[in-house]
């Protein structure tokens, strides 16, 4: 089926080195937590920095509703989160790219069936540090910048897409992720799909970057772009917004230059296919006229069978809140809420988390 139209004592440990206050959670809204069926105990998770800003809010809200529970989440990047999940050092992982077959086989050999549960989605912003430039980029020009074949902001390809803009005679400084990243997987998958004749580095959580400097985490990339005039990078849109960086409009398949926001991210994912295992397959070439094409879902990873009944109950409780009432936090934090049809399927998967004693 299709993805859809619109789309706790607490410790949240955020990775990376960003200095902008873009991860501050909003105040608790008691109305969003009044129906939470609380559990007690403690669980830990690690992974995606893409999801960290909304995860911070979820955990804060859950802490208010359920003071007898502790949720710890460390935003270390999808690659590290998957590895910690496989190793069994965390109770749940978070990733913006589904596990590779070998990774899933390794995890299931240790802990049994793994659930991929979509719990948020959103746009990947192309963030840049230029004053007074409202930047527009086509897929091929964007690919050329990150391939290193377009090296200056006044390159003819960029000038042609930005009539009326005063582009500086300045070199482009590319910033990319230095760690294994689901955001990188989504971004490079997009480049490989829409401009594969220009982009030569392939796709994945780690790629052999042909140019630029690496930084750890979405917040690290954003901080590096913020510090260097002429820099460009990519991160979940809330990081770029929080740092007051420029955000490029990207030309979609319909020929429209579109900015990333919850509505355009939802439009991009409306045509995504969701198979029974909930490993959503994104169409980066969706013809939707309002789609921001560099958009992605993000998943929480959890073992269906839990040896500890208390942890099984707490995982069900916390994740059920995140995919239901917690989605009301999405738009204000620049994420795209998952649609009701997917919420029902996510809840059904969460309900299967069990243990011998539960």
C-alpha cells in the first residue's frame, strides 16, 4: 500500500558538536499525554540524529506522563545505532535507512525477529551559508556540487538556476557526514537516482566522498556550515532552521523549485510503497507538484521478543505514544507526521512486542 498523504525520568544524550540551540524541546502539553498507558522501568536507545529533535520532545513528554520510567536515547548516527542494536548494548535502535540483509541476519541470530517501525519522517535540507541569496538548485547542479565538479558559487550552472540573485565569486565548501548516517543514505540514494550520470560515489550510510570535509552528526554538519561562509551541507530541516542557515529550494520531478517543510515532505512520501514489513520504499522521482524530493521516513528498531517483561511493556508504551499522540509534535519541529493509515500499522507492530512473562 502507499505511504499516505501527510505523512521516564528522562535522559536524552545528544551526539555531535553543534552549538546552536536547535534541539531544545518545547514545554510539555499535558493534553498530549493524558491518555498514555504508562509502564515502569528503564530502556536505552541509540541511533539517528535526523530524529533526535522530535525524539527529545517525545521523551520529555513521556517523562511528564510516566515519572516511574526512564528512557535514554543517544543520537550517535544511524550507522552506530544499528551496530549498537546488533551488539545488544541498547534496547532499541533508530535509523533513517533500513537494515541491510546481513545486518538484520546478524541481529536476528542473536535476538530473534527484528521490527522496523516507522515513527517519523521529514525533509533533508540543503543548508548553506551565504548572505542574501535565495538559492535554487536542480538535481544535476546539486550533484555536481557534492561531486566536486561545480566548485564556485558563481558557476554558470548555478547562475542559470538563480536569475536575479547576486552570487558571490567564492569557492564552495562542501560539508558531509563523517559517520555512518541514514541521512547520508537517503541523500546519496536521491543523488544516485536523479543524477547518477553526475554523482559517481554511489549510495549508502558511508560513501567515498569525492570532495569536502566531514563532520559528525546532523548537528556537526550544521555547525561546520554555520562557521564557514560559502559552505553547503545537508541535515534534517530542523537543524538548518535552528541555525538560521539558508535552505535551498530543490527542483522536483514536476519542474517546481520547492522548499523543505512538513507539507512538501509529506507530499514527497505520499507515493512511497509500504510493504508488510514496513520497510517503506521512497520514490525520489514522484511527480507530485508540491513534493520536496529529498525526504525520508525514519524507523525505530526493536526485537519482537524481549527477555525482560518490564522492558517489553515499556517499549510498547513509549513507542505507542511516539507514533500516536506524539505525532502532534511533528509540524512545529519541522517534521512530517506519519499518516493515520501508517499509524495503525505501526501500532499493530508495536503490540506484537512481547516476552515470555508478559
